[in-house]
């Protein structure tokens, strides 16, 4: 959208989004997760699969949660409209090709926010993305955070965004 309508988009924020993911990155993610299919990780159906996803997504390990609580999460988040969610996941082109998607430099200011310990999209993908987007891009790496820095340290994440969106810190 930013490339299509530069007159309407002033600034862009990318948070933990591996838009430059390749097939190799996808395979390495599955190895880290010790899973065979991406659906097992991204649309878990067992408490063990959800624990694995949480373990890769959050830096500080959560307290133990009994299976019945995790199963309730699975029912609400992953079982409702599961067929449609599977279709969306299979329709994603990210991580399907040998090379990263064709990412053009943007004319807008771009902020990339990434967790230092992200195990879904490794920090090296953020560094690569920062270079691909161009000279008006800035990478902010949040310490003690993984794939969901907006949940792990919401106040710090919001301060980074507010500073960028309101023109401070460049």
C-alpha cells in the first residue's frame, strides 16, 4: 500500500513480520519447532503443539499451564473457522520461494520493530529487511523480547511507535 499510494501513506511500521522469508527460513523454523508441517505450528490442535508455539513466540517462558486451559485456547483461537484458517495459511506465498519476495525500497520513513530473541523470524531477517527497504528505514530491536514484543513489553513497544509516529527520534 505504501508503494502504491505514497501520497496517502506518510510512515510505515513493520513489527516482527518476515516479509522477506524464504523456503529455507521456513524449513529452519520447522526444525526449531521440531515439527513437520507449518500447520502443526501455526494452527495447533494439541496442548503440546501450542506449548511449542508459545515457547518460540515468547522470550520469558510462561508459568506452566494445564492442558485444559491450553485446550480452551485452541478451541477458541484455532478450531473456530479452522478450514478457512488452513486455506489462508496454505495461500500464503511467504516462505515458499527460494529467494525473498521482491521488496522494493520505500519512499516513506519505515520503522521495523523486532524482538531480539525472535525464534519465528530470526533477527537476521530484520537486519536484511532493513537493508532491502532502503535508507529511510530504521530498525529498533527490543531486548528481552521475542516474536510478540508488543505483548512482552507493551509500554516500551508503544513508546517506540509513538516516538516514530510523532516525529521524535530520527
